[in-house]
């Protein structure tokens, strides 16, 4: 089971976005995960009764959930997705890998905007950064087939603004909080670059279980930082794990609601039980959930 599932906040477009990503990535699939209940909704949610609550897309075995909510939040480039197109997937045929990368780029840029144009960079022979039409940011990279293997999709956290130059600290923090976690490579800038110090990370990484996450300190001034626009949902095995992670991660009490929290860097997490789908089938489950900050399984 995928323990940590990225969640993207959508302004009523979750099902459309999931279908879009399923069409952009060869072999990907999308489906409806859940719907709003027909009873027990707050007054401002009455128009959502029975509508899609969450949709999902599976890309190379990795799931991303799209949440139908409102216009309170929007994804931004502080939490993006690296797409590793490795020639190893094509029997080391780099041209085939480039062709796949270019096709995905063409799909994601339709209605979107380029943040870094597709081309050759010191760190990759083919790379580009795009914000798609739903506001989600993707970094497409032709991977070195002789490097250490990494998943096809890697969530990437960019530390900027109020958390500038705290990327390496964050790696140490997250690997201390989660079980079976470890730091990976760390590549500092080496010289001051924009707001980044010489010691700040041009690129870093850590893993939780077999899932990898990238970290970077921005080398240019940014007007964005972490929000609920993209959150990380952690599927916990029991109440004890929920309690432990909640205590370790939550740093902004006013951000706590329905299992959501914000950590010391502003990154949004959803700390939920593995059996959340089953719990939500119980009578009045939605009302119980809306009354919680940290989820208490026995409260359903």
C-alpha cells in the first residue's frame, strides 16, 4: 500500500483533472474515489450533496488524489512533481525516452504555462518545468540511466520565502519523524545564488519507506510558499501512529481540522487511518469528521 498519497486541492474540477492526467501519462488510469454524502453537510456545502468529493489518478503505480473543494486554495510550485523519464525503461534507448518525455510535456503544457523551458541544463540533458491548466507544477527530467534508480513520480518541496534555506534541516526533521526513513543525496549550491546561501540545497532528497521526496532551496526570489493547495496524506495503521505523527508534525494549531495540519515549514499533511474509506461508510461519519481536528478512530 502507498503510505503517503499527494492530494491536490481543486475548485470543483477534480474529476476533470484526474481524466486529464490519465490522458497525459501513457498507461495511467483515473477513477472516482468518493462522493459527498447526501445528508449532514454544512449549510455552505448543501450544493455539493452527492457530488464527487475525491477522484484519483494512478501513474506508474503511484496514486495522486484530487479533492473537490472550493477556491480557498490553489496548487503552486512550492510542491511540484518530478517526472523521471529513465532511458532504462526503454532498454537504454535515449531517443525513445526523449520522445515519451516530449509527449508528456506537450500534454501538460496545453492550457498551462512554462516555468522553465524544455531544453538541456547542467543537471539533465532534457528538462522542463511546467504549471498545467489546473495549477499543478511538473518537472520533467530525462534521468541518467547510470544513476541510482528513483520512482517515476517524486513529490518535490521547494523552500522559499519564509522557509528559505531550510531544506537540509527539513530532510533531517522528516527522517527523524517517520519510521523507515533516511536521507539521500544532498547537493548544496556551493556559492550564494539569489536568496540561497552557499550551504543551501540546490537539490536534496529523502525517502519514507520506498517513497522518495525531493527538496530544494529556491535560487531565485519566490512569491509562493507551502499551502493546502497540495498536501501529503499519510495512511496510518492505528490510532497510536496517528497520535505520534500528529504530535510530531503539527505546528500551526489554527490549521488543524478533519485530520489536516501544517508543520513547522507550512507543509500541509493529512494524518488519517488506513481504513478511512470504511469509517466514512458509518452513520453520520461526515458530521463526526467535521467536528474533529486530529482524527480519533473511535469517534466515528
